[in-house]
C-alpha cells in the first residue's frame, strides 16, 4: 500500500483547527494502525490531500474524495520511535481544488515502554 512520504511543517500554520480527542498510545519500536473520522460539512464534494508534519505518522490514503455532508476515514500508520515520550504531530488537510488548507489536526502520540499499554 502507498503511504504519504513528504512531511510539511504545519506547526506555524495560522491556527490548529482540530485537536484529536484521544491520545494515541503505542509501544516503542512498534507499528500501529489507526483511523480518524473526517466530516465534510459543506454542500459540495471535495478532493482532499492529507499530509503529515512528522515521519512518525504516515498517511495511508494521502488523497481522498469525500461527498457533500458525508464522512470518511483518514487511515494512519504510526511508526513509533525507540524513545518513550509524548510526540505532538500535525495532519494538514488541504482542498486540492483551491489549494487551501481546510484544517490542521493536532495528534498526540504517547510512546510507551513494552508492557505499559
């Protein structure tokens, strides 16, 4: 499966529009898969690009089409580093039709030692 490879510095974006409500807990040196629901509140369909600010998060579906007033899932592959810590990462969701950033989601990943989850 293809994953998004380029990372973009999203920390300086004009505003974090969403903070993912759950801290994603992973064991160090592991690979985990998560999905985050994305809602399109608008009255028109969109083609979106999803980018990650950090190589810890790879986006498994970096482009997605979503119908009006509907939802879809952003699928993520988390590659946990060796060092246990909290990592703040950002996902940028860009509208490909007008090249504008729709939102930036902050995701916190808690990398734990073996047996702590």
